[in-house]
C-alpha cells in the first residue's frame, strides 16, 4: 500500500475514487484533460496532488488508474502522443475503470505489453453514490497476477471486487450490467406512470416496493430524483447510449436480439431531444421525460 498511484480523469466518478485512495493514505497524483474542473479540487481536498501533464502524473507511479468517457478518449490518454504508454515506467499496471468494451481492452493490453506495461480492465457499477462511499462493484479482467497486484487498491474503492477472467472479461460483464440498467429504468418509469394514473403517491410506490421482488437500484436511487424533477447527471444519457453502441458492436453479426435495450435506446434519444443542445448531459433518469412524452 506504499506504492505511488496516478489517477487520470477527474470526472464525477474518477475524482471520487481518487479522493478515496488519498484519504486511505495512498500517495496519489491526479490529472485531468481540462484544467480547473471541480473534480480536481475534490481530489486535492482529500490529499491528492494535481499535476499538469500525464508525464508528471505518472512519473514514478506503480499503478495508473484511468477513468475517461469514451473509447477514443481512453486510447488517446493511454496510447496517444504524450500519453501513458510513453511515460509510464516498465512494470507499472494500468487500470482502465471506464466502460470501453472488450475489443478496446484487448487492444490496450496488447499495445502496453509491447512496452513492458501491464493492463487490467476494471469497469465499475454503483453510480456516483457508490464512487463517493467506496461501495462500488468492480468487474476485473486481466492476468491473475496483475489482478492480485491491484486488488488492495480496488478494495479501497469498492465493496465487491469480482475477478471475471482474462483481459476484456470485466468489460464484457459490464456491458451485461448496462443492459440491466437500461431496461430496469423502463420499469421504473412505467411504474411511476401507473402510479400517476391511479392517483397513488410516487414516493409511496418507491418506499413500498424498493425492498420487494420488483425493487432495483434504479428504483431506490433514481426514482427519488425523478420525483424531485432532478435530471442532473450521476450517469449521463450520452454515456449509456455510448455503452449501448458498444453492445451493438459486440453483437455485430450475431442473431441475438435485444428488444428491451432497443426500447431503452429510443426513449433515451427522445429525452436527449427534449433536453436540447445539452440533452445528452442529463442523467439517465431523464428517460422519464421521454416516457411521459411518449404516453401523454
């Protein structure tokens, strides 16, 4: 636990995780592509050191966490000019905590191995609440020895750490999770719509059903935000649409059909349109706005 840590990507999730590592006593250097973001202050207040470049952030780092939004972003940060691949020390472990899909994970691992750098894919689920409270579920793919090396740090970030298999396996399980998130949210929206039609208080529905057979993380955590009309992001619509695209790419050429996921994609796109120019920056719970439009 005396190893030096770098954390690249100070969004909602990354900054909370970096802060938890710093509070646990790790020496953490953080970097963000856009200076001045609130997440940098979140990590700094917990004891992390802000660096102005990837080169400075990863200097001397044994473990390098990366949490950025899209496949192109993570490839740029890790493999691009001035990126991790150029400046990380041989023997360091790169841990990708974003959702980038199985193909990207394999590519990143292969390219980094050529440079003597190890790689683990470790996407998370549990939302901003889980990131802040260190109660995330972390889905890990990689060489077993590399997993064991980073596991003590992952345990500072999550409540449940699951080793899924070789590189890309964590990403595969995460895509399964994203289907559950997308489709469960449809159920939450429909349930609240029915409550409205029957004149039943929405809060009562959430309180009564959250611990029953139909309960879900979405109902317990996103339901109250829907009731409050709070569509600020914990997880942005544009990001789950990106994940659905990764699922579609993974299934290219397959006979598997996912009608529930397709419906979710349609409703989320409608919510984006309702939100205007920044519609994709809404939280996924904004699906409710689209559902009401569909059935009003």
